C-alpha cells in the first residue's frame, strides 16, 4: 500500500495521496509552524519479526519552503542505489 508521509516542524501525518500530503504540510508552513516541510512516498509493510506495521520510505517526494507566493516545492534529490 502506497502512502504519503509529511513532516513540517512539529506537525506530521500520513495521507492517501500526494496532493493531500502537500496541502497539509503547506498549511503548516504558511501558518509559520515550520521553516521547511517534506513529503515522501512510503509503503506500509508488516514487520516479520515483530508483527508491527512500519513505513518504508521510497526517497520519492518533495521539500517545501514558504515563499512570497505561498509554498515552493522542490523534488527530493535522487539517491544512487548501489
């Protein structure tokens, strides 16, 4: 299951799609609750040894910063897979 994790200062959450995650994180930026925000795709997986759910981040997403026009989103850097 693909979900979107978002973080903005002390605010954070999980959304079902990228648009909702960016909107939630952006609202925290605009209200001045954070200087930067991140939104990242993740998959929900069941831990085999502990039987607890966990999120596995994909590295695909965005970093947001407040600007004079609202929020400016920049893609996360692509990391090399070895």
